[in-house]
C-alpha cells in the first residue's frame, strides 16, 4: 500500500490498465445507451425529434396491453430455453468431465461440441426450415414410416421451432462455463465423499452442483440476455407468427417511431438488468471465480 | 515547335485527344438519341451516383447498363423502403438518388432532404402515362383515391416547399418510375379450383395455409380487402382507416389468427417465395417478381386477379437535396435515361410497368410485349430478366393486359393518418 502512494507513476498504473476497456465501454455502450434514454423522453412527429421532456412515449408503451404480452412472451422463451440449456449443458459437461478419463478425448469431444459454431448463426437457424417444414425431411420421414397421416404443422413456424432454434444456438454458451467450473473440481473431493459413504446422487447434489453453480450462473446470463435481445430467430422461425420485445421494437423503428422504440428499449434494459441482478444474487460470481 | 514538345507541355497526346473527342461526340450523339440534356462528359465522367432503394427496383444490372450508356458510375445499393426512409431522414449524404415507394415518400418528403425534380428537365414527361402523371385512368376518369394515389404526392409548389401541391405544377417530388397492380398469389395446383375473390384469403378451407405480408401498412390493406369482400367489414377509406376501423380489423385478424388461419407472416421477398414453393402456404399476399421466382422453379403459382380489384403501388426516383453542379446534371441524365426503355423492358420481365410504357414496349420483343403488356398468349417461352424460363408458350399473363390490370385498382399502398396507432395494434395481432 505504502509503495503505491509513494510513487505517482504507480498510482496511475491501474487507471491506465482500465483505460482501453473503459474507453470502449463508454463509446460503444455508454454513449449509445445514454442517447436511447434521452430519446425516450423526447418528442417526435414522425420525422424530427424535439428535445422536450415528455413521458408520452412511456405512457404509450406502458398503457398498451401489447407490452406486457410481449415481455411475457419473451420471458417465456427465455425461461424454457434456460431450463433446456442448463439440463443439456450440465449433462454434457458432467459426461465430459467425469466419464471421459483421457484428457485428449475430453478435448476432442469438447471441440466436437463447437463444430456447429464453425458456421454462421443464420445458416444454423435456417437449416432447420427444410428439415421441419410441412414437406420437410422430418415430416416426410414420419409419413413414410406410417407414423402420421398428415404432416405436423407444429414443427415449423411455431413457438416450438423458435425454442428449438434457441436451444440449438445457445447451448454451447452453457456448456463452456459449466465445463470450466466442473473441470476445476478437485477429484479428491469426490473421492473423499465416496469414501465417506455418499451415494452418487448425494455427490451430485452436495458437491458437484454447488461447485458448478458459477458456471451455471454465467451460462444463464449469456442465454437470458441473448434470448431477450433477439428478434431475428423469432421472426424467421415463427414465420412472423410470434413477436418478441425486440421484433415489436423493430416494427416501430422501421416506421421511424424512434422514441417509442427507445422507451421499449429502456424497459427491456431494466428487465434484463433485474434478471442478471437476480442471478448474481443467487451466485456470487466474483468470489467464486477468484476461488 | 515540335509535336513532341506540345505533347509534353499540355500532357495531352493525340490518342488522348482522339479518345476524348470521341467520348464527347458519343455523349452528344447519345443525348440526342436518349433525349438527355447535353452534359459535358469531362465534368460528369468522374461522378458517382449512389442510387438507393428496394431490391425489386434498384437492380445491379440496370445500374451497370446505365453506367455503360452514360459514361459515369451509378452504384446500386439496395435498402428496403423502411431502411431508405431512415437513411433519407438521418443520413441524407449517403444517398444521391432515392428510389422511393410513394408511401415511403409520403412519410419523409417533409423532412426537406429531397429537392424536387424540375419537370422541364425531363424530356419525356409528356409521354408519361396519365396513371402516374395525372392520376387518371385509361378512360380519363379519376383513379381510386383510397390510399396514396401517386398523383396526390407527386407535385410540390416550389423548390423549397415541403408540402404537396393539389394539382400539377412544374416541380415533381419524384420522377415516376415503376408501378404495378398487386393481388394474391395462389398455388393453383394445390387449390385445384377457381379463386376469384379476396375473401378466399380468410376462407376456412385454407386454414393454416395462408400468409399475410408483415409490413403493417400493406398487410392491413390486404386484410381489409379480404374482410370487405367477405362482407364482414365496411370501410369509408381502406387507405385511411379510422381508429374504430383499425380496431375492428385487428380484432377480426386476431380472431382469425387464434382460429389458426395463418401459416406465417412474411417480411422479405425470399420468405414469400419459399413459403409458396415449399407448399407451406397456398394463398397469400405476394409481389409480382416473387410469383415469377416461384414459377421459374417450375412450380405452378398464379398471381390471381380478383373481382374486387388490385392493390396498386408505384415508386419514383427522388433527387437528394445535396446534389448540385455536375452531380445534379448526371442525376438528371440518369433520370432521363431511365425513361428511354431499356430499364422499362428489364422490369417488365419481372411483371412491373414503366411510367413511359411506349419506350418500354419498344424495347421488348413482340412476344414479350404481347405477354406482359397486351394480355396475349405467349407464342414462345417467356423468360424472366435473368434468362430463366418462367412461362411456356401458350400461357397468358394472369389478370390480362396493362389496361385491364391497372384499370382495376381498388386502393393504393399508403401510410394512414392513424399510422402509429395502427402499428401498435398490428404488433398486438402479431403477438396474439
């Protein structure tokens, strides 16, 4: 401590260290966000924005029954996706860490998980369409096998298709952090538990899950924010049949109604922040990471 | 003085001189043929014009041909009308020529970022179809004014005015370019019977096999045409609904959606093509080139003319305010080139009409002219603009001739006064 206060150069060091990130965050996140917040309070006539202070945009957004519906719909997607990705992510990681003994195979299998990510998001999403469609591969196969007479419409352009795509796109964001925290678990701990007579279920419940929760929390933050901010998957995979908060925002942006869209954006930021805060409340990621 | 000294001093070789005078002569000859104002090739040849607009109108092949003919560069940049509106309002400097649909123009002209087209500089203004120029039909009567009749937003009083004039003036907000009569696309092979009314869109027979376009201002018009023809609704003006009319329309749509009438709501051209081609949908809102694209895959798709009439639309070329000097001259040269027929023939092959139909027809073969404009059966295979066969010899264009189709417009693409409310309710429909 005394070392730092004595040398003025040292005093500056931490500030210089955070400067690049701070610069990026301020210019790329801070300023745009501030603009959105300002815009949401301004008046607008369809072409020009007037820097007045008005709550009209919020009144319009909050009074509309659509807003609640949109948020609930988006939250529903987020929660279903979250549950599914946690289950898949956890089981995959569990298998990789505790069943695959050979490190090389472990790494190979882990890389295998990332293969879908070598192509673009859009391609991975769109490739579901010919598979799930009315005359698609899956329906044709089921009809050929005589399992169904009519193609299943629910497979494509439905909530099912949207959630399926989210899970496909975002599971890796869950696997990576969970794998990472599981790999850090000291095998001796599990050995000791087994010696002390713990059942496999007890080991899972009392050791592995608590020690993996940082990974689960980190993955959850990724998945929740990605789903909450999406509009493209919803639009394409629901065939425009469903809307999310952002897709409704886009309808407003397309027609140049920026302040209303801004008010929606601010609401969305608040909701997402609350969700992230809730996750951080449950798991203290900082201390766990420092572990 | 030797000739070599002259050469080094002025930096012009004989070859250069020859080339330049040839270019000048070419420009002069070209201008007399295409009716463009005389432009100095030296000053405009370095000009680059950014021509921005929707993909169905701003086509790279057209820009390439225009650049070759005019000697300066035209860059085609596609942006859907909604994106173009945002560009023109927020980043006007990124656009030189804005290719606007009238409903988009209607919304942003008052931003003041466009300068009006001086009609005296458009040589073929006099040959333009009265549909666009005068708002009159082939019989000389006024066209339907439901929605945004192009004529209503075509003229402005002065170079600085941000309002529309009620009648013709010397200043046009844009130069009319292309237009068409839109209707429903159907998979005639899967439906297997005659479809003659807009009400079929909401016929329970096609439950789960219909789609609407998810551009609120256009989708609601298609819905209104269908609701009106089935007798469920009555509108004062489908193109400018009251709040109550919007409410009733959206409520009816939500009920239909809950009953499972719709398979999808498409937003882009290719989505509509794929829905139709994959058999997901048998009847839906569609654009003419999308029908052409489905047909070019060898799938039976009909752009079905319906008894209640068509939903018309059009677009025009707007000059951005910042254009001046050689750039403005070049822009006018491009606008004049546009009406000389090559472009008109190109877009005719994707089903659109040109604002100067005579020059477009002159650039089509007799077979194409008969098929696209005159409602005659094709004598040879009909090809799309890119050379793929899209209709066989013997086929006729759906809906008939230019006069039959454009003479039967029931309403025009538009932006309503209650637009903001309508979008809010539309979002409710989509999320229902």
